[in-house]
C-alpha cells in the first residue's frame, strides 16, 4: 500500500516531514499525501477541498491512536489562530472556578488530578490544556485527548485497580499497557511498573464518581504538584512570582517539533505569561493513599482559601456558569468567549 504512494510519479519528498521519520509528497493537482512508510499509515489530503482520506494497514499501531497523533498539529494551530495557548498542564474545576495544574514530567499532575476528582472536582484536562483570555477572565479549555494513567496512580484508586490485569471493559486500545508484563508480577508490584492504561474523560470521571467533565472555566489559581511516594501529610506553600513565570514559560506547548502539514504557516501565539503569573499560585506536596490526599479532610476548600478567591471568581460569580460540558466543546469554540 505505501509503495504505491512512494513510487507515484508526481510525488516528491518534503524535508520538514522527512526529518521526522515520515515523508510528505505533493501532487501536481494540489493533493498531498502525508505518509509514514514504516507503519503502513497515510493521510491523503485534498488542500483545495479541505478533505482527507485516512489509510491504515499497520500491525503495530491502532488507527485511533495514529489519527489522534496526526490531528494534533492542525488542532494546535487552530487554537493559536483563535488566541488560545497550549500548556503542558492538567486542570480541574468546581463551582468556584478552575485550577490549572502545571508541572514537569513525573511531578504528579495526573495523580493530583485524580485525587482532586475524588474530592469532588470535575475533570477539565490531564496533560494538555488550552488557556485563553476572555474579557476579564482567563479560561481553561480541554484538549480532546485520551488520558494515559500510570499503574502507580491506577493502583491508588480501587475503582481503577479493578480494571487490571485485563482492562477490556474500557473503550481505548491499551497501547502503553502490557498484559504479559503485568501478569509476570504480583499485584503488590504493579504500581512500580511503567505501563499505563488509557481512558476517555467520561470514563475517567465515571470511574472516580466525579462530576461530568467541563471546559471553558475561568481560572482562579495555579497549582504545582510535588507527589511523594512516602506517606506524608499534604503541605501547601506559595510559589514566588519569578518561579511561577519560569514554570509557565517552561510548559508552553510549541509547534517547533511538528511540521506544518496543512501549510498554514501560522505564527506561534506568544502566551501572556506576565498576566498569568499574577494569579495566586501554590505548590502542593502530597501523598495519595487509596485515592485520597493524605492529611487533608477538605483539600479543595483549603486550596481555594489559600488562593484568596475574593480577588477572583467566587461562588456567586455568574461567569462560572458559562462553562460547558466536554461533550459540547468543539475546537471552534476556542474562538468564542
């Protein structure tokens, strides 16, 4: 299948994709093929009609996973064109507003998101979030993606732990999960494995008995997780403004690693880091024990009180009711405030 595209007489390689391990071929009739010959996957794009055909014959990658990887670049550029900025972050929401959870890899973003959902928060995002300034508010929007959850976090929640070792009851193919490797170990050792399972946001919320996922919620504060794998009581501490600025700046999602497949050549949006770094910000050192944050009986209230929500959205702020459930959110909505 892929050889047909490679040998097409009107196709020429394109460097920006060739360097990433795949190829780009441009037809004389304004049609383009984006191709990964090593996986047996191709996108046949019609730039004039703005349509595409997805061709898949890979034995190693699931079509849904590959499709999600391919549409990331157009989705990011669409958000940028509408004033949204992507962050490597999670986010949760309650009636008092959204908390942006920003941290580097391994600091416990997913673990904290799941723990706060157990305390009554609604899911907004896990690894990627869109932030956009709307009137006087900064709102956080979901990134339409599956949720990859490490077995360490899975094993902290009895509801998710029941999915192992055969998570056949959930929707997504488990590309980062090895049945064989898990079965080679005792259940007490599963939390230390590097495998992950994948959930849809609705499944994630339902399993944790959390409210429905939300998007487009005004931000009231920023939280940096510091997960502890030893039992400790949770501790909140303030983040200094220069440190918050560096944290936000270091977690902006850029397009430098993604080729411009659609030839939009959109300039990357410069995030308003200075405005975002004026938000109250806290670091939370915590330990998750059976799904709950150890040492705190009402962690969300304590966080909001520490954020001094009187300076931001409050329970009575009607702007909070503008948020939509995830099922209503489409990329175009990033252009509407």
